[in-house]
C-alpha cells in the first residue's frame, strides 16, 4: 500500500479557536545534524528551521492541529510536500482551510512557546505527479518574517551530502511506531542516504507505491529497516552536512526492510524555488 507521510483527516472535527501568535525569540545557531520511527526526542532550539504545519479547523486542538512538517529556507519561506496541501490530506479543497499556520520554535506541540505564524500564500509545484510522487514540493509564504537563525541552507546539485552512505537526520512529529502513535514532541532519526540502485529496486516503474526517479528524489533509511519517517512527517526535513537534502514524501509502510523512505530531492526543490521566485 502506498504511503504518503501526511496525517490524513479521517473524521469531521470541531472547529476550535486558534492560539495566539507568540513573539519570536532568536534561537541558538542551527545545529543541523543532531542526532518518526526508531528516533529520539530532540531540542527544537537546536533545530529552529523545523516547522509543524497545523490547522485546528481541520485536525482539532490536540497536538495544535499538526498534520505535516516543513522547513524554513528563507525568512518568510517554508518548503513542504505538495501532497500535504491536497484534498486527500486536508479533507477539503485548500482554499477552504482558513487557519493554516506554521508553528516554529516549539518542540512540544501542547506547549505555548515559539510562534504560530499564519500562511499568507502557497504555491504547489505544477509538475507534481500524484501517481509517481515526482515533484512533491510546495512553497509557503509566511505573513511574518522569521529571524535569520531559523533559515536552513539547501544543498545544491552535486553537493557531497547526496552521496550514498552519507549520514543524515529526518525530523518530525509523526507516528513513532507505524501504529498511529503520534508524537507530541519533536523527534529525529539518524538514517543513511541510499544508492539510487537500491531505491530503484525498492520502487520500480509501474509499482503500486510510486516510481523512484533519481532526478527529483532520493531515499534514505537502513537496509534492515527500523528507522524511517512515518504518517504525519510529510514535508519535514532530511538534513546532512548542515544542509537540507530532502523533504519527507512517500514510501511503503514505515521502517520496513527493503522499503526505504523516499524524499523530494532538495536540489530539485531549489530549482523549483528559483523558477518560482
């Protein structure tokens, strides 16, 4: 069964009042590789570029309405997965979601620190293909500019961070077991960038889960499984060498041997971002 790693709305939820936006504190310099399934809790102050996308209108007040992740790549720019803004995830067309926010600087979703920043506009990659999962990138523009220290640099094409075997960390508030056990606090897992040959073998053309395309994707995990992104982590960052290398996109199950997590390649997202600018 194909898995897009978003938290999908499964039942109508009561509309709850949105929390007030809080002042932004200047974080410590980003430490991108500190260190979800097989992960551990991390300090949000050391990874201020990790964003929780939330809508209390669609997902209720529990865990602040978080349903996907994102990453700050500019002072008012957040990248996430295109499928996070689809009707399959939100339950309604995007323009009917009135309270889409990026929660920043908050590790515990039930706490009140950090800030909940309204999204001014969004742009979905027109090349996104929901059948193959290619081009799974969306750009959110925030109403409030964030401190420079929240911005995570992106690895361009040819960066050594993309080499097979490179250690990386994936971040999110999603399912920690694959059985619907969503995290309240920010977690990360250490994984390895895998070779394209291994990724193609896991997700060949015509597969029911999707098709691995090296030009716009990379995959990461462990050959034996056990560490992976899962439901609720979509759009969150995969980080290596202090740079963004991928956005959580899709996969088959969570942490399964032979079924690594697949990520939208950050170099392709960077190309899309340049064209959109």
